[in-house]
């Protein structure tokens, strides 16, 4: 069995849904994981925000606008009046009447999660109905029946396996299952979501739980590219990546995948394919545990980086100094991206700055603190083992005209990272492509 995940743009219109159903109709057996239709989640977040601010009139106006949009999608998608009426009834009663009911309640953060979950519920219901109208027998699985996170916000793998497998066995003669990505219940059995990686994460978790043959991530680009096509012309899809290479690229800026989503697949040894719904015949990117030696694969960039530098002579020959510094970041739940150290200083990069003031205040007890914002991490990924002489010099030579603030190398055999000013990002990406790929 294969897992296929389709993102919001892939199901962003009635025509796109029809194309997706053509793709999934070719499978022998599959579980299809769907995101909300493009733009829906943002609209639901805005509706929840209006409710949270007590602006019920604006929330109701947005609900009405979204309702009109979905009624138009229904008219365009289905060919029979019976299926149109069935879908209209579900969308009206189970979605939009529920949304309007929040006008009568004192709004809570939990309600916001419930509102956001409705996007995936709508898309899966609409696609399942269209499949059945087209003669494809599709079983709609409710993600709330098997997807759960624990008190640490981590997926409950045992719960997933114990509850999903019986649902599949109950429908043993069914070849097509459809379910929601992103949404789940928490340890209190309240509506929640996976946050990191969203629907990609759902697909990977399900694939690992059922030991799928392959996990396909269908998006609007033909695989992971060797550079950012928004800034560099002539980029090419990378046809093969090791899981660790893909995770590095995803973490450091490649938006097609979230780094967490490859971890369950990697652990289970299940290959992941990144494919393009607009060009389904394109090769895309295959991600697995096979390593291609002697190759530089791709470049990625991560924006909105802040650096925190602490200089202290107390660090010299002292044990425990680094631990004290890192514990401050841990206390404020702020992950560190890149670290460089010297005898009397530490430089760290972060992308989460909501607790920056508190972190800086505590760091000042240990030394002088300097903060720089509007920075960018450039990451080059490939076979960067020490025996490959010349790769590092080629990379640094490409950046000879770019002011570099930090370099991180040696922590991984797949990645070398440079911290530069955000204003130099485009020039750096172009220079690296020219040196490494052209």
C-alpha cells in the first residue's frame, strides 16, 4: 500500500480535485492524506482571530464569504444533483453552522483549534464524495479516530497503530482510503493539530505505522530543487537525496518538506517521493537511506535569523560555562540553529525571538551580549566528509565577495552552513550555484 499526500494547492479548486482523483484512481491500494483547500486554513485562522477579539460581525462576514466560495466549488465539482445536495448539506450543517455557533460563546483558545480543523474535514469529505460519484469506492477515515499527540505535543505512535490498523482490516476489501492531514486529538481528547510539518507529517506517520511501500508527497513543484528558484534562475530538481540530506535542506529553508516529516519514514526505512501534481510524469525527488558519495546536492537558505553573541573572559578554562548558557535557551524554549565558539566567546543563531529579551537579560550575568538581527543562514548539502578534499574550498571561494559572520562545519557530514546578512542572500545563492553547479 502507498501513502499519497496532496497539499492545499493540489486540491485548491474543483478542477485540481478532479486531477488529483485521476491520479489516485491509478493506484492498486492507497491511503490519501489531504490538506485543506488552498486559502481555507488562513481564512479560518482569521475568523478565529475575529472571534477572539470579540468582533463577531467581521467573523460572520468572513464565514459568509467562505461559504459562498465553497458552494461554488460544489456546483463545479459534482455532475449529479444528488451528490451536490449531499455535499451541500454536510458543508452547511457540519461546518458553517458550527462556525456560526461560535458567535454565541465566550471564545477560548481551544475553539480556535476546532475552527482551524474544519478545513481538512471539508476537503476530505468533498474529495471522498467525488470519488464515489466517479465510481471509485472510497472510505473516509476520521483522523480523530487514530491520530493523537501526547502531553509533550509528540505523536502517540502506539495509539496510531492500535487504532488505524483495525479500521483498515474492517474495510479489507477497500482499495482507497481518504483521511485528513494536520489535525488530531491531544492527550485530553480535545481537537488539536500536529503543527510541525502538518499534513506531510501525518502521511509519514501513517506510512511508518502501516509499513507502507512508499510515501508520496504531491505538491506544486517537481521535487526538491538544488537552489531556491525564487532567487536563482535555472535551478534543477534533485532526483535523489539521503534522508539526512533532505532533513538538512528542509530545516534550513527548503519549504517543500518540513524536517520532522521525514523522520518516521527514515526510521521505518520507507522511501519518500516528492512529486508534482501539475506535472505528474516528472521524475521528482526520491528520498531514502541510500547515500550518493562525492556529490554536492543542493543549497538552501533560512531567513529571519537573529544572532546572539556572548563574550566573557570567565569562559576561559572554565568547565560548565556552555551548559549554563544553553540552559538559558532551554528555559525559554528557544532552539539554537548554529553555534560557534572561541576561547572567550560563543555565537548562536536563533529564529524564534519572542523570548529574546529574557534570554539577553539572563546572559548578561555571564558576559557582554551583542545581538544582530536580519540575518540569513546559507546551507550547502551533500557529501562533505573530510576525505572529499576541495568541496569546502570551492564553497568558500564562491562566497569570497560575501561578508560571512559565522561558519558551521563538522557537526554533520552532510552540511556546511554560513551566517550572512539577509541583504546578501540573493548574491550568495547565485554565486554558489554558479560555482557548484554551472
